[in-house]
C-alpha cells in the first residue's frame, strides 16, 4: 500500500449527472420516484469512499513516518533484546533454565561418579537410560504441549513448572540414597531435562516474538552453561575442598585430582 497507494476516486451517480445535464438545457428535472435517488442511497457511496480514503491516508502517514505510534510491546509481540531484558518473564524463564537445565547437565556430567557412589560397577547403562529418557522428554513434551496449547489453551510454562517440581523431589530422593532409586531417578531427571530444554524454545518465541528470537534465546541459553559451571564445577570444588581441609591436604591435590 505504500509503494502503490490507491487514490480515492469521486464517484458520481448517474442520476446526478442526468439532473445536471437537464438543468443546463433549461428543462425541468424528472420527478419519477423510480429514478430519483433516496437520501440514504445518495450518501452511502460517498460515506464509504470517505472512510476508505481516511484509512488509506492514515496507513500512508504511518508508513512515511508522519504519524508515530510508540508503545511498549506486550506478551506475544516482537520485543527487542533490551526490551526483553527488563521484563520479569525473561528472567523467570532464565532462572528456570539456570536451575533445571543446569542441574540436569550436572547429573549428566557426573553419572559415573553417582553410579560408583551407589556401588554400581558398570555405569554405561546409566548414560543410556538418561539419553533415551532425554529423547523421550524432548519429543514428547513438544507434541503434548502443542496439543494442549491448541485444544485446551494450557500454557507451556505449566509443563516447565511440573518438570521443575519433579526434579526437586527426585534430587531429594537421590540425596537420601534410597534403595532402587538410582535408575528411576536417572530416567525421571532425563525426561524432565528434555522437557525443560525443549519447551523453552517455543515459550521464548511465544512471549517475545520471532523478530529478535535468535539473540533472546541465545542469552536465555546461557543459563545452561552457567548452571553447569556452578553446580558441576565451582560448587563441587568448594565441597571437595571443605572435605579435604579436614585432612589437612593442600589445595593443589584437589586441582590435580580433578
């Protein structure tokens, strides 16, 4: 509409031209009610033309920059990266990625140590269970969340909340070292990890739009490595250092062992 604007045209009724032609010749105008236009009919066309012209003129003015409508975007509209940074929704999803996905990566990186701590000789089966359940969680959560969003309008964040709560319970049970909890915990954590990793992508696009989705999701994904670094690296090192300090071992022994 900006490149090829449509100019409003003035439509003249045939009866008006006929009356004008007859009046110029000095003759009386026909008074037959069948050809005399009613008041509503005579103004209907001009009214629609004026409305169309006003809409086109407004759109053209907005396109040329004469009229500026500036307002903050709402959920579902296109956000810039700076506009998304100041929203509570952005940091809430980021914290979910930081806690859920980061802790899931921590479990994945330390499956061998966890298996050895439970007295398991061969820990390769744990990696297979985690990987398969991760696949099921990613694929299943995408299909299930899409179905319920379209049919029941249930938001995807509900599935993220459920996955996060289940991971909290499983971590507590895993820390209690209950009998037979190792494989169950590994499978459930793998499913929840896949759910969080998969559902985060459409959630970000639905909240902040697709125009700047790349940079927004890239920053959102930083919760994964930061969480893994904190939980699997710094936190583990601090705990090991505290344990080794009781035996008066130097810190470099911990660094070399890692």
